[in-house]
C-alpha cells in the first residue's frame, strides 16, 4: 500500500470503488500485471468497467509466507489450499471459510462467490460450490468458476466436468478467456459482472438470465488461440451446463442459461440459472424479513402476519412480472404437534419464476389458401 503497511490478509473488506480498493489493498507496481493479482483485475473489471458495486474482497496473499527461494514475496506461491482455507484450532478462519463472516460484518448477503485465477482448479470450484450453501447458517448463493486451458477443445469440456465431479447446481462455469486491449482476463469475472449489471437493471432482482447480455471485452480466447464458437458449439456447451461467450448478433455476449448440474439434473429450480438464483434470492429475503418475528408468541396472529406480509410481497413481484405466481401458506401437514410445542413453525412457499426462453422456434408453412388473393378484384 502507499503508506507502506501490508495489505490485510484473510480479512474481508467491503469495497465500493477502485480508489477504495487501492487504498485498502494497494495498487500495481511498475512491471506488475493485474492478471497476476486476481483481486486487482477483478475490481478493475467489475467496478471499473462494468460499474457495479459493492464487492467483498478477501486477500489470501501473505508476503511473509508466500515467498520465493530467496525469501522475496511471490504472489505465484499462492496455492489452491490458500483459497479453500478453513478454520484452525484457535477458530481463525481463512479463505472461503470467511464467507460466513460477510453478513455479520457488513450486513450484506453474498450474491456470488468466485476466485478468478484459481477456480480452474477443480478442488477450488468444488469448495466454492460448497461455500454457497448455508452461508452464516441461513443464506444461499451461486458460485462462479473458470474452465482450464488444459481442455484441448470445447467439445472436451463436458467430459472434463464429469471427470472432476463439477456437477453442482450452485456452480456456473465459464469456458473461454476474455481479452481486453490485448490482455487476457478471467471469464468468471466477466460473467459475475454481467450478472450483477443485469440485476442492477432490474432493482437487484435476479429473474433475468445473464445469457445474451453484452460482455465488455474485445474478444475471447482459449489456450492463447482465438475462440470463435459457432452457435451449435456454444449450444453444446450450455447443453452440458457450461456458460461461454458467443459473437453472433449484437457483439460478444455471455451465452448459457444452465448451471453445472445440467443435464444430469433437470429439476428446473436447480438447472436453470435465473430460477436457481431467484430461489436463492427469495429464500434469503424470507429469512431477512421474518427474522424480526423470531421469538414472538406462536399464535394465530403471528401466522396471519407472516402469511399476509409475504403474500403481499409476492403479489407485488407478480404485478411486475418478476415471478409468474407465488403464495405462502401455513399447512397442517407441515406442522406436527411436537414441532409446534417446541416452537418450530413451517410455512410453505409456492413460487414460479419465469424460465429463460432458451429456444425460440418458428414453423414456416406454405399456405395455398392465399392463392385466392390472385382472384380478388383490383382496388
């Protein structure tokens, strides 16, 4: 950092601007590449180029321990284990284990989890998917990852996912490396930014797929070679739960509506990106809103209050077409006497977010009846 103090290590920091990031984590020195400092590149692209914020950054590069053979700080020494992290005997959290601290520290529910530059390692992507569940014991989100350059061809990517068990409904995996001004950047960063930008256009409600939205880059490569996918090649990737970039009509756009669990899992709430994210967002909102009612007397007034509050909210979402329909009910089959005696009450939420229109098909038919127009009197 400019004041000479080391950047915080394994300490979540809430960032709203590029200037704020530089003040807290420091900037690049002469000769350094943002691609080697993944947080720097991420903030530059996500906040600087796509103009979406805030983000919570967790730096795991420790100059005191990540050193070369001569004892000099070396960011290349950061390993997958540092990203995955954990909780030591003293209770100190590192890496992805710090995701649980985001809400208590900042009152922000994580909307996405990613580790650009490291998620191409299967163990990291698996850990990201696991971190998406039960955040702070109550919340849920999606994780983003990159596919490695070691995959020789796009058609080899589906088998690579299966071989490495990357079939998690919480994961959105990107194939390809965006380039900007001749410099390679991480695809997961761009996918995260496209999603956040799309959400911001819809009052933060993630009902719209990131697919077919313009990426702010100049091209796409894979393994150093230009990646110019045909629509069929891109469709094959998404048909196997992989998001990519497609330059067809309207420039280079993110392309794909399916999570990594597809096609092994076809349950729409897990396989569809917008529906999976809407289920996360609705579930998180239910927790945040109903928290104030915890420990209230369990009586009919409480049950009516919860049902009325959330049914009014869901009706508002229906009116704005963020969902097709939804309701909250209190049902006897969900609430046994022992649970009610123990203070546990369950509400059933029925909801249908719109599915992404993955295919729009037209049937062209020659209709001979219009030959009759040849016999109409001239006007």
